[in-house]
C-alpha cells in the first residue's frame, strides 16, 4: 500500500523558527579557535556544511546569543544575500554553536516532521525555486523573513517512519560523501605537514646537523638534504638552496572574460572557464568542473587560451587566496593568477608553497573597493628554491595522497548526482523507498 501524504505548514510543526545576531563587538570578537562556533552563511551549502570560514566565540560572547543555540537536528537556512535559501544541518563536531543574523534555525517537532527529511525537502529543486521566489519578492535585497518560513508548506508522508526512511536513504549517500571529505582533509593535511617539515622547519637538515638520521624517509631521500645552513635574505637557509623571486621560478599568467552578452561565446560551450566563485565551494584544492563553459568563439577571445591540466590557480581578488589545481584544461577570468609549473618546481610543490605563504601573498594586495594582488606585485615575492631532486622527491611522496583526493572527489560527484536524482522522486512519492534502496545498494 502506498504511503499517505499530507501538506505541512512549517509554523505548525516547528518548535523554533528564528535567526541569530551579531555579538557585541562584531567581527572583532571572532576567533580562529574558541569555546563556541558561530555559524554564518559561508558555512551553509545545499550539499552540506562547509568548515571554511568557521569562526568561534568565547563563552562570554556566546552567552549574548543564548537564544539561538544550535542543537542536533536543527535545519539551518541562509536568509539574506546571494546565498539566500541555502540549507544544511550542522555536524555534531561543530557543536556547541550559535548562528548570526543571516542564518535562521528551523527546528521541527521530530514527532511530526523528521528534521533530516525537512533538510532534504528544502534542498529539492522545487522548494529551492519557491524559496528564492519568496526571497526576491519586492525587496532590494533577497531575504527570507520569519513569516515566510512559518507559512512555507511542504509535502510529507503522514507516517514519521516513512519520512525517516526517505531521509535515511538520502543521508546514506551524504554520509559517504562526508567520509570522502574527511578522508581528503586528512590526506591534504599529511601533504601540508610534510611540506612544513621539509621546506619551512627544515627538520631533516637540523637532524643531520645534530648527527641524527632524518625521520620518516629512506636513505636516498635523506641524502638530498644538506647538513648545514647558509645566511640569506630570508635568514638561515639550507646550504645549496637559493632565494629567487617567484616570478622567476614559475610563469604567471592572467586572462579575462568574453562578453557575457554574446550568446555565441557561451551557448552550448564545451571549454571549461572558471571564476573565483567556482572556488568558494571547493573543499579540496582541485578543480574538477566549472559552472560555465565557453564555445570555440568565446575561447578565441581569451589571450591565454586554455591553460593545461595541472595549472595552479590563485584567486587574485574577491577574495585573494583561493587555491586549486585544475584537473582539466581550463580558461580563467581576470580574477586569477595562473601558475604554469616546470622542471624547477611542480604544481604540488607550488600549491603547498602558496598555502604556506598565504599571509605574505595577501599582504601584497591593494585596492580601495576590494583587495587585489596583481601579477606585478606577486612575481617579486621571495621564494626559497630547494634542489630539483628534492622537489622531485617531495612530489613523488605526495602524489599518491593527491591522487586519492581527486579519486574521492569524483566518487563524491557520482554519489551527489545519484542523491540529486533520487531526491525529487522520493519527496514527491514517485519513487518508493524499497526501490530507492535497491538503487543505492547497486551503487554502493
């Protein structure tokens, strides 16, 4: 027998609907680490919670927002700006947490409406279209009000068990995606730790200077490190390494945007073209797709053409500092410095160098409207260049880690596509739970 469905008004089945606020002192009280997380719009995406940009408060400042404490299961909705209507739930490892004024907490009565079902329903194409329509009605800035959310109606199975079963199927796919994210973060942290040890802290050189064998490497790799230091413009550096300008080590190029008013440049495009906006949602430093693509005619309007796969891209404005390696040939807009690596340094080495020197890179940015670092200001940054065999050894060591990250990204992309195809069918009743379970089992 098919499950019975009903229409639910959120204001009737929710225990709490309300947005947060900014603590006294505003962003000046934000911490990189602290007692209580403050969830903001940049953390909330329809594909899940993003940790980048997460800030923290002391217990004192969090107490000012005690009425917007996030509890497990809360559905979080962005209610203003360009990210309006994005929805997710906060993972348990983020709690305790509060939300700011751009985020609303929607807390359903779990006996009437499954929180996870609600989260998925609100990310469905139909619900997103309705929320965006509401947010853009008659306002200078897109916004969802408490009244709009309270009046919002959703379709759901009458039986809470059926709601939970639907949510469980979709959640199982998201769990696999989240596992990939966590694994990728671990793999990336291992690569960054190795770079820090070898090329920032000089641990192998210090070990040899003290008469110890460098830890965690074979004899052949250990021989590539010197056992003394030499004075330089950057301070003491391993003997034999050189200080150069980054622009003398890699080729730095920029690009532009063909006219967006010319359909011939964009319609049915096949060539990847990226902007810093594509990077805002990246959770690993690899670009595997772009939101827009160029036709051959559009590509011809870009002086740099298609950059080869493996090019390292650094966003140079709005904001400065997004980093990713393109896994495919790609054209870029004017918001990037693209680094073509060579036999002297690899893209994996440069990625880690940029990550390690991001504060220095960002400090070179200028501009009154928004900070921007030009190629002219980027190229003179001093760069510590190890021997080519040592760069090669580092690349050989971290390549398997980055290969696993890219594999995980493609796996997650496949899982997300399946989730997105099942979502509207499940929440409309077109697809039964048992059928969806069989589909998921075949993919798992």
